[in-house]
C-alpha cells in the first residue's frame, strides 16, 4: 500500500480544530489531539445546551405566569385551562411578557379565563 502524506489537508484540518479550541485551557488549545477531544466534547455540550435552553425558557415563562395568576387569585392550571376553553391562543412566552409588563391586559385575560370556567 502506498504511503499517503495528506499534505495541506492535514494542516487545514488541524488549523480548523485549533481555531475552534482557542481559549481552552493549556494543551487543549495547543496540541491537536487534546484540542480535538475538547472540541468534540464542547460540541456535544452545545448540542445538548441548545435543547436545554428551550426547556429552561418554558419553565421560566410558566413561573412568571404562575406568579401573576396567584396575584389574581387563580391557579396557573385553571388559568391555562380557561384560556383554552375560551379559545385564546396565546403562547406562554407572550403570556409571561404580558404578566410582567402589562397588568391591565393580563387582568382581562384572567377575567376571560374565569368566565370560560364559570367562576366569578
């Protein structure tokens, strides 16, 4: 089998890996093998993190909506159920923003949810 030296492709591959590893600690930013392992692990964490971020934001929105609901004397679950029965299709991101910034609008949504549930 003939010897293959790869030439510029090997250098480009290593440069790309080391560029991605710049800022890593000690040999992880200087030696190719250590940098390659660190970059692969970092990419796995980044992949997981992009999915985790969606969960974290949804839970933050739910906490904000729940706090505003408690202030309006209704539970979070009854509020969401009432909005669904009333046909209000606002997502949790918008509801959380309304709860934090616009009290009047959120109060009217609470009234709508209570009316759909048959509460006073």
